[in-house]
C-alpha cells in the first residue's frame, strides 16, 4: 500500500522531524511504502531559512554544522506532490490543525483538500491552543472534516476545539514517537560524561536561574541543543537523530517543549518541564501522571530532580495508549483492504 503523510516533516524543529520519522518508520515496518506530501507557503519557507542560517559571525560554524545535520536527516524522507495517487493519506501528527501559528499558514491541504486519495484520515492531531471559536473563522473546515474517513487527536485541547464538528467521539492516539523503539535509531557518537541537557527556544530569566542553581547543586555542566545560549557551558548543533543521543545520555533534562518532555519520558530520564504556559506540554504531563515534573510550580527544580520517577507505572500508561493507537492505525489500513 502506498501511504502519504501530511505533516510538518521539514521544519527546523527536532520534535516535528521525529514525529514524522517515527510514523514513517512504523508504517514501513508494516510493509507499506511511505511518502510525504509537499506543502508550501512563503512565510514557512522564510522561517526555515532564518532557522538554518545566521548573520552573526560568532555563530557561523555552529549554524553550518546544525544545517548540515538537518539536510542529512531530511534525506530519510521521500516527498511527492498532492496530485500523486495514494491508497491512503494520513494527516498528522503534530500541530497540523493549529490556527494561531503565524509561521505555518492553515493551508486547506492540512484538512485533506486537494489530495489524490479516496481515503483520508488523521492521526494524533494537535491544535495547541486553538479554540472552537478560532475554527469558525475558516468556513472550509466543517466540510473538510466531514470528508475524512476516521479522526484521531493527540490531546483533550484539540478534541474540545474540533469535537463540535464530529458526529461521534474521536479516537485519542499517542504521539508517533512512542510507536517505535527509538533506541534503534539513536547514534552513539558523543562522549560527554554526565551533563544537564537543556532543550528550549528561549527560557525566561527565572527559568535560567533555576537551571543554573541545579547545575551548581549537582556539579554538572549545562549543554544546550539547537540553540547557542551564553548561559550554557556548551552548545551542540545536533541533527534530529543526533538529538536522540543527547537526550538518552543526559543525566538530567530541562525543557519547555512537548517533544523534549516526550523523549525524556521515552528514555526514562530525570527531567523537569516548564509547562504551565504551554497547554500541550502540561497535557502530556497530566496524561502520564507526571504533573509534579512541572518546574513552573516550584521555586526550585533541584528537589524535583531528586525525586525519582516511577517509570514502571508510567510505562503501563504508555503501553495502554500504544495498544489503542496501533489498533486505530490497523483499523484505518483494514478499511482500505476491505474496500
């Protein structure tokens, strides 16, 4: 079966890459051919260029290595135009139905319009902080959703935003990064010793101070991935797959991103997420019963790191969610085979 995926596969963002890669690898493991459907907007292209390059001479070497890593890992994806005939099209995961992201314009393609397939479904869609009131500004959404064969979301926020358009309750599926064994794709190149890994696109000053306090208490250096921050001891321009290694080998992880949190859970890390102002980050903590890892709720994150996470119970939650997600994907595939 030839399956097309509509997602943000080529963003300069570790999480976007890894969720796309993971869904691809899972479907390929089932014996299917997988391609990604190309999309385009000038704002998105401009944002990608800005992320990959810099005018700062002090960061040229860093950015060059960073860009090279992305260009190399993007080779793992085969892309096609929306006109390519496909047996199945899957929209998702990631923030494909986010309506407030000024960089990623809400294209009709993200709702299945203009693709050459009789069967279009969604998988673990997220809309971040989009509300039902936001969706009313786009008249095409209602008709587009009615044409989808099956729908699944990643979180409760998305269900609330798009639930009113559905005639039945949507499936709730787990992020694609949980679907495969990421250990199989993790390189083993870095020899760094113990360290605190920071994954963010920018912490507030109070967050920075909390990370510095942790570093002083545990006597470990602070390493950042993707960004070169003056307050970190070192920055590593890791590729998306190289980022997996940085997470896996870290002694501690501090993040405020969704996938930074997810990957910390997958690799059983001692971590803290600054989640209070990011609905999708807090949602994954809540789903996993890890609300106490929210660093915004405490004056210091040192004590949070001292508390070991019960990953036995966490893995039970993940296993149940994975079973439902595998079943949802199998139902989508069987629906085509039975036609």
